[in-house]
C-alpha cells in the first residue's frame, strides 16, 4: 500500500498570495500617474460634457412642437388673418415657427422673395442648433492625439532614464515611463470615443429637426401657391 505525505502550505505563502490578489490601483492613482497631460484631458472631457448636455437640452426643446401648428396656420391664412398667424408663430417657441413667421411677414411680395427669406432663416436656425458642435468634434479628434503625445513623452522618459543609468539598468527605470505612456493613451482614447459618439448622436438629432423644417417649409410654400 502506497502512503502519500501531504504537506500543508506555508501560512506566510498564503498570506502573500492573498495580499497579491487584493492589490489594485485606484482611478486617482492612474490619473496622477499619467502626468500633466491628464489634466489637459480632464479639461477636454469637461468641455465635451458641457457642450453635449447644453446642446442636447436645446435640441430637445427645439424638437417639441405642436402637431396642430400647421393646421392653425392654414386656417388663419385661408381666412386672411395673417396677424393672428404671426402672433401664433411668436407664441410657439420652435425653429419651424420662426421659419413660418419670416414667411408670413413677407406675404404680398413675390413668392421667390418669400422662399428666399424662409431659406435664409432656416440656415440661421441650423447654425444655431449646431453651435458648439465643431468644438465637440475637435475634442473627439484631439483627445486621442494628446494621449498619443503622452505615449511618446513616456517612452522618451523611459529611454532617457536608461541612458542616464548606464550599466545599472533596472526594470523600474523602464516601468515608470511606460506607465505614463499607457495611462495617457487610455485616457485620450476614452475622452475621444465619448466625444465622438456624443457628436454623432447630436448630429443625428439635428438632422431630424432639419427634415421637419424642410417639410413644413414646403407645406407653407404650397399653401401660398394655392389659388385664392
């Protein structure tokens, strides 16, 4: 009969393994390890969040319109009550209402002048909705580049430390610079990806409003082209 001897693991080894598994790093430690470029990325992230929230609230407000608005405009125009139609547009806070108001103020002039006035007002409304989006697009493209800049700076730091050490090269000389490089890269990509998705989401919402503006403009011009 074969007898096997079982050796209990050393308690110090168990405690060492346990403490090793429990070791971790916090977000703040990662942030400060990235160096001064992480503060730049933090500033860009704050700018991106502010622009996204501010534009989203403005777009949501602009997209809220009364479904009966155009029907009321048609009734006022057919009955010749242009002033009532203009007052309705001024009480309705939406890009569509401002377009129709501009067209109503030009009634009596050639239809080409009315259409030009409405189109110019439409361009102003689109520009108002897109305010701040170029900056958000800049953050989405610039943040990863700043992260890659941190990568280059970290690698230069690592190789500089190796050159200064001479024959006394230690792993810690490399790890410090590489650590900075990886942290800034992750931070730049994180900020850039969030800004990129936020920008495209806002652009999609604006395109819906522009489509609605165009459809209401066509409906309004058809109304003016109807025989008296």
